[in-house]
């Protein structure tokens, strides 16, 4: 009999741990878990090493090493035009995952409703449960966006999700796993509902720098009229600087909401690794060419992988940001004689040596994800090319 607490029993082991273990077991190219197979920027490493050598070995300030709060505030203010106070508005956390947990535990009451777009990143659903709240879902559907081919939502479905119990809506843009970048018009609709119904917004913007199309820029919900005072903006260095293992993230929010984030953060981790905060501060303050180089590499990988998958019979949905592609595998699975997203992913790992994520775990009604598969392309160009070479063997299946 399991001893796992009832509120966490439904979630099992995350799909990322499961698929990476399987990829390692079968020697597969790992296009499942989203982490780069190359090192982060030298300048970040040098600053972290210097901090260790300088004896930065004790607890950091609970809300963050002041230099890092300043760097985060400066970057966000620069991008949005908002006036950000590094000490009053920014809280440094152990990755964005902790920031999400601290936001839910510190600001959501049992019985509150929280709106999530599905497919959703798996930790949101678990954090709603840990906070004792109730999720409501708005489904992103391929081709549902007016005038576009990407994923979109039905405005009426969104309106219906708001009730008198709604405490917050979580918006992840650029969006994992679909690669969607929410448009200004979509964000305006969300902002209007939040303002009218006095609802808080929580935004996960960890892919904020990873957009590939100048006509589809990333927009922060907090920068829209009347939204800063009701929004908690979350991000990290993990994706932007290819430092996923550093686990340095943050929450930016007005003092009223920051109080809730810190109320939980002080008891979750209190503070996060001091030398790595120094390293993160250095690279955020002076990113140099780092982000640009990653964006160029990822754009190339997205294009090459998308067209290879299309040739193999996948229906690939246009991805404007993040480092993920979603594709419909119906035709490929029929050819291979496998069923469902898990069937396809098992066959790809075992027979073709390429791992991907079965996205049904990102849906409340898992049926909605069964015909889909998610690939990541945050890898060296050579790794993507090798994965394509392996997948080409599906042609003759
Ligand atoms: N965010 C990464 C992804 O979506 C993985 C995060 C994790 O492993 N928990 O692939």
C-alpha cells in the first residue's frame, strides 16, 4: 500500500524522469526532457566560481542576493517599461518550479478555483492540489486561433471558466508543450477578465527569450494596463541561459502578492544557492551574445526537425517559441502499428533510439493528448541531426 499523501497520489512520477530513465536505458537520443546537451555561458560559470572562491558559502538573504534581485529587476523593467523595485518586488527562488509552488501555497486558499490552460506543464496541476484548490481547464486546440495555424482557445470557454470562486489564472507564455506564444489580443482578453472579476494572474515566462518570429514577440501580462498590481510574473535562468541544473528562478510581484510568495518561500527553501545567485546575476546583467546564440541554434533546430518530421508523416504544429514542437502522430502510428502517444514513444525509444514525451499527461482528459507527441530541440545541431537520421528508418517500417 502506498504511503504517498492522498493529494499527491494521482500524479505518480513525472513523465520527465520516466522518459529520461528510459532514454538512458536504451541509449536513445533524448528529445524528451527539455534540457540542453551543452554547457551554459562561460561568464556565468566564472562568476559562480569566483563567488565560491570568495567564500560566499552561507545563506543568502531570504529574498535573494541583492545583486541578483537588481539584475532581475533591471532586465524586467528594461523589457516591459515597468518600474520594478529589486527588494520590494523580486523574490529569488530555487528555480521557477519553487516559484510556482511558493505562489500557489502562499496566495491560494483551499477551495479556491484556479484556471489552467491545457495542455499544462505538470507541476501546475500538482501545485493546485498541494494548495487544496480546484482546477478549471481551458483547452488550447490546434487551429483554434482565429487567423492562425497554431494552438488557440475559444474566448467563450475562457469566459465560462471564470466563476465567483476563481482566485487566479495561470498563463504560461511562451507555452510548454505547444510552442505557442500568446498574442497581445489573447492576453488583452485574459487581462480584461482578470480586471473585471478581480482575479490574480500567475504567469510562467521561463521561455521569455526563446521566440523565433519577430512578428510574434513575447508579451508579459504584467505590462498590460492595470495588470502589474494583480500579477505574479515567474521566470528563471534555466531556459534562457541553458542553466537548467542551476535552479535559479524568481517571482516578480507587487508587495501585496510578494508577501504571499515570501510567506511560503521562507519555509520551502528559505534561500537558494548563494554562489549560483552570483553567477546568475553576472549573466543577467551582461548577457552578451549568449541568448542570441541559443536562439539562433534553436531556430535552426526547430526548422530542421519540423521539416524532417513532416516528411515522415507527422502533422507538425507551428511553434513560435520555447524549445518544443507538438505533432500529431496518427499517420505514423498507423504505419508502425502502435496505438496512443505512449505506444508511439515506446516504439521510438526501443526500435529507433529517439525519446520524446507522450503529452497525454498534460491533459485533464488524457484522451485529448493521445494523438500528440512532444519533441524538444534544445540540443546541439549534431544531436538533432543524429535523431533525424535515426527517425528516417521509420520510413521503411
Ligand atoms: N521543463 C522541462 C520540460 O518540459 C523539464 C522539467 C523537468 O524535468 N521537471 O521538458
